[in-house]
């Protein structure tokens, strides 16, 4: 129970600091890091004393990577091979070359300089993916490119850690080590693929029949932690195993319920992870070298931003390149592990390690503010196409129907409303779909229907109905939450794929819900009854 006072103090400080920061619009990530710094200072903790806590906290990233994996099936990952292999290798390779050369120029040993260059090239999976998830930007062009590069970086952590072992080892048989890693990678891939293809769906279906939420949750936790441990046993990162497990479950229809069940664990452990990041800071060394640490932080972030922006210009639109560079300009949490291991193997000295660790943490803190305003920053240099703000000042609609989304379902809804001669307006947050709708002559606007101010501008309280025509259950819930807050009496009509999805929005008290399977069954029966009547008439 020796840690109980520390745990109680941590919980109290976390609640107090985050409650204060949220009132002034500062993200909770900063509060958790500040909590870690405060706990470390008050109780005299040091990185060497919280290894066990750090290992537990790492499972925050594990659960995050699992939920990210739920967004990407294996087919999607193959489709993203350009983002992963081309963009990822260019980003890490160029960053490592620049930072490694600078470190070597300033007197660092060659092996230490190589490791330093590679570590500084890594970005923060935890912060970037958490923010992309919260902003629902993970499927946007810059979000997909950022995710692809982060996946490559996670894969690259394995050879980076291997290089530390090679540089500090007397064993010269590098070929055997590389051969072992290749074999292990194939074994892990085959195991996870076979389990996902032949066991997962059957297991979840069997567990669901028990009608016990705790058994279902226990099974999900077993799958996540088991996949992470399997990868770790073969020398890979916990998060990589969890990501692969998420992808194999992405093919099942349990993915949304699983994501909803895991959210509390993910967020709690992520908070603990960020607190341990704050504990990495040695305030004495930071105080003695604060000017140099800030200089290193700003130079590294500016260099990473410039490198990503430079090569991305050749592959995508300037605005997407700019937002991707802004999102990945920080140094990530895996760099903390790399620097700690490099120091313990005498590749870099203690003072260099602390300066680099402090620079990493500060860059992560700064990136939280950058990511929160990435769209506003991008607007200063490459504004969105004109339709983003077109005609949002006043719509003048009344007794109209608002259609949220212009995907396949939204297009069919719009076509039916047009045939009925009903006044309607479409809100779409995808620029390409919006432009397609404009070419078709639809009354469509580039706007996020989950934004309460946007709903007010389109007079949602005066609308006769609102049809939410989006398939993504998280986005659908965000839209419905905003609608119920802005216009509590609005007639909201939604289409859901299953009863599981209905449970995920059950607390919102939406009266007009159509379950896809149920409605299709009803229509099929009606059609069959018509056939029966025709036979009777002929008889």
C-alpha cells in the first residue's frame, strides 16, 4: 500500500488541474502531464522509480491502437500502402538523416547520433490519434496520411530498439538476429490472421448469446491484452499487436459495441500514460538547461514540419500537406523509451538523455495546442475552397427538412425528397461529396452537422424534420447529441444497422429510429404477401 498516497494525490490533482484547464479551453492531455510533473516533484519520484507504473500506463496506447485498428480493416490497410510505406519511410528516413547528422556534428558518437536521429523522427501516436479520434478527422485526407505514417513509425520502433542492442552488444551475428525477427513477424501475422478469420466471429457470437455484458467485456479485454502480449512475446511492441487485433475485428459487426465498451478503459489508461510522461521530467536538469531545451524543441519541431511539408507537396494538395506536417511535427512517446534504453546502454550520457527527454515532452505539450487548432492554422496559409463558408450566414429556411450527409443513403434521400417536392437542405463535411452535390444542383453546404453553431445557422429549430443519413455510428451520435441540445423538440429521423447501434444512442431519446434489418424484413414480407394475393386472384 506504499503507493496509495501517491495514487490518491494523483487522482485529486488530476481532477483539480483538468477541471481548471477545461474551463479555459485547454485539453486534458496537458492536465495529465502537469499532474505527472507535480506528483514527481512533490513525492520526489524519478523515472527509475516508476517503471512498473509506466508499463501499466503503456496499455493506454494499447487500447487506443486497438480502437484505431477497428477503423481499418486489412483491405483498407492494403489500400493505404502508399501512406504507410512511401510516406512513412520518407518521413522517418529524411528526419533521421537530418537529426542524426546534426547530433554527430555537435560531438555525439556515431551510434548515439544514429539512434537520436531515428528517435527524433518518431511522432506521438497517443496524442495524434487521440485528437484525430475526438475531432472525427481520422478518415479525412490528412488524417489517413497521418495514420499511415504513424503505423510505419510503430513498425520502425522494432528495428530501432534492435539497433540499440546491436550497437551495445558484442555479438556480431547481425544476420541471425534479423532472420529471427523476420520469422517472428511471419508467425505473429499468421496467428493473428487465423484467429481473426476462423475464431473471433464465432467466439463473439457465442459470448453475445449469454446476454451478459461483463462476459462480453471480459472477452474483449482478453482479446486486446492477449494480442498485445502475443506480439510482445515475439519482441514486437504491445501497441502493434493490439492494432492488428483491432483490424481483424473490424470485419465483424461487433466493432461499434466493442469500441463503446473499451472507451472508459482507454481514456483512463491514456490519462495515466500522459501522467507518466510528466514524471519523466527531471526539474533540476530542466531548470539548468531550460534555454537550450526550448531551442532544441523548437528547432526539432520546425525541422520535422519542414521535412514533411516538403515531400508531401509532391503527393497531395498543399492544404493536406500542411495539416499533415502540423499534426506530426512533435516527437513521440516511443522516443522516450528509445532514449532511456540508449542511455542505459551508454550510447548517450545522462545529461543528453534528460535534455532530449525534456524536449520530447515539451514538443508533445505544444502539439496538443497545434492539433486543436490545425484547421485555423492551415486557413492562414491555404484557406479551404470557397464552398466551406458559402451561404452560411443566413439560410432563411422554414418547415424544411435537413439532411445530414450526402453519402449513398443521403443521395437517395435527396432524390426522394426532390420527387416529393419537399423543401430540403443538405449538410456535408466532405469537400468532394459537397462539390459532387453542387454539380448535381443540390442545395448542399459544406458544414459539420455535429457543430451546434452550424445547426443554429440552418434554423434547425424551424425544420419539420432532420434526417441523419450517415453510416459512421460515432459521427451519427455526435450529430444527434448536438441536435438534442440545440433543438430538443426536433423530429430526428435516423437509420441504424442493428439493435446494437440502437443501444449506443438509446440515451438520446430519439423517437424516429429505423432499424435496417427490421425494415427490410417488413418490406420483404409485404412483397411476399402481394405475391400471395396475385396467386389467389388467379385461382
